[in-house]
C-alpha cells in the first residue's frame, strides 16, 4: 500500500488506516513533543519527504552520527527523523533484515537505525533478541550526539543499550521482557556467543582485570579522554 | 539570478517526466483504480459504522505520478546572505517571479527556503506538478538495487578522492619545484650584481617558501 507523503495525515487520529504496532499508530512510539519537533524540522521537510524504503537508503548512508535531540532547542537528529520515517513506512520484515545484514555491514549507521527500529517496532520479544544479538559482534565506532555534546560509542554498545536500557535517543522503548524470563518460558534458547569459548575466556579475563582496576580506585578516566579526542578527530 | 530549479533537480516546467503508457501499465493502472474504489467503499462503510462522516481524498488525475523523494538537497546556498526586499505578508508566496525562491510550476516566489520547501510539499504544488502525493512502497528488490547503486557510488567517490589527492600532491610538488628554481635564479642574479659575488644578505623578498 502506498502512503501519503504528508505525515500530518498519518498523525491525524481519524485518518490513520496504516499498520498498527503494539496496537497503535507506530508514529506514537515517539513522544508528542519529539514528534512535533521532527515534523517542524527542516531536515524532515526537505530530506524525508516522499521517501520509501529504497530511497531512505540514500539518506541513511549519509548519516554521520546518531542521537535523539540536541541543543537548547532540542533539535532532532537526522537519525531520529529517519527512525520516525521508518515508523511511518513500517517496511516489510525482509527489508529491515536486509538493512541490518548486508546493507548494515557496509553502512554502520544504517545498521544502527534498523536496530533502533526493530527494538521499537517488532512485537515479539524473542525476535528482538534473536535479531539484535548477532550485532553484538560489531565493534565499529559510532558518534553519538548528546544533548550537550558528543560521545563515542560502538555498534555493539548501542545494541546493548537497546536491549538493556529503557530510554534511548529521546525515546522511551517499549517494554521488553528480560532474556532469562524468555528462556524460562522456553521462548528463547540460551544465548551462544558467536565466537564461542574463546570469547567467554576473554570476557572472564576482562572481568578480572576490571575488578582489579576498580579495586585500586583508578577508574578509567584516561580512556574517556582518548574517546572524546577520537570523536573530535572524526569531526 | 540563475533560474530556480524544481525540487527534483529539473525545471518543474519540464514535462518529459510524463510517462507514455503502454498496455501493461494501463492495465495495472485500471486495476489500481478498481482497488482504490474498493478501498473507498470499505472506508465509507466503516465510517458509517463508526457514526462518522466519510471524507474522500481529493481525486487525483489519471496520469499523476507517485510522489518521490528529492534527488538532491535543495540548492539554497546561492541565496544565503542575500537580502531581498519582500512585500509585507508575502509568507504565502508572491505571485510571479521575484527575489527569493521561485516555483516555476506554480509561478510563486518565496522569501526563504523553509517556506519554499513547505510549498514544494504542499498539496497545491503536487497537483500543479501532476503528482498524487502518494508514495509507492518499495519492494525488497528495489531496496537491494538501491543499495548496490549507493555502494558503487561510494566506491567511485573514494577512488576519485584518492586520484584527486595524488593529483593535488603532484601539482603542489611541481609548483614548489618552480618556485625553488625561481629563487635560485634570483639569488644567482644578485650574486652576480655584487662585486664580491657574495650577494646581498637581507634581500629575501619571497614569502618563506609558502606555496600560494
Ligand atoms: Zn509550486
């Protein structure tokens, strides 16, 4: 089915006939204030008008950072605008999977965008886990625009946030049952790491080291310094 | 002032985009029409059940195109920093061609890019340019094709950047070589002019080897 280019109509209570997600208009997964800022933004009006799941790629490959809203005016990031567009389009499952896999391998911000969408819009908790968990092996760097400045993150870190936090990119994420709960209900197999035992061993070592560092009271402030430098470099 | 282009990078008066329909497309169109009328019937019925009045969408012309995304950023750079005198109350667009952002199809001028883009998205403009305001859904195949194209495009850009960079380095090297040669020549000239052949020590007039 085609959609109307004008999003105001999609937000019109009376007019909405599109796909329902979590029993409601998917655009409402974003809070009203955020929706209004997106629809009023120049990026939305100029760059998001008339996109479909194919032309959305043109914009997604140009993304250079992710984030929610920033600055005093709480301007929405292009990332957030495109996520909103995805909620309007509700692309077929295979398309989202293509964004995540083959296309996501090439364009990391596209992968992050699709992961954010899956977390917001997919209704089966077990599918959210099985779809997003493989991305925990992707350690590419991402820039995140925060309300006040910039932060360095990684694809795996971002996905971890999506699975663990309740608020990401100016958006309250829908409720997601904890993994163990789904395992107990036998809706999910226990997670097998992609790298197997080797990685487990590494993680164990990591944890030991972390324990030592924390024990000494030397929290990794120097690391943070490096991170912000890298962000600045990437400009 | 350069003639303003439409949102799609082409002049909006250009009608070459209008498709010439072949039989197949015509059949598809007919089917689409039928589907729409079925949908409308359903919507009308549902509205009646809910006790609401049914509002039909404005009818779209037969040959209307799907609305598509802009191919490129709107070119607003050449307007930045320019002051243009606009009559008061021109927010709705001023009839005719004037200073600012001109829409060819609607013969309206807007004073800033925001109002201009809002106009390009408006129903009025879409009707005037023969667009339906409806965006066709993309298939997985189209998504894949688009991805392959973007990937190629990015690879080409990267390759060009590399070529550009090495070309720039080469140009800079030649330039430096020429300047060094020129300095050497002047130095020798001066040395010949002084009797002892040692030249004037403080006669450096070049700019310390800065490449201009
Ligand atoms: Zn117009």
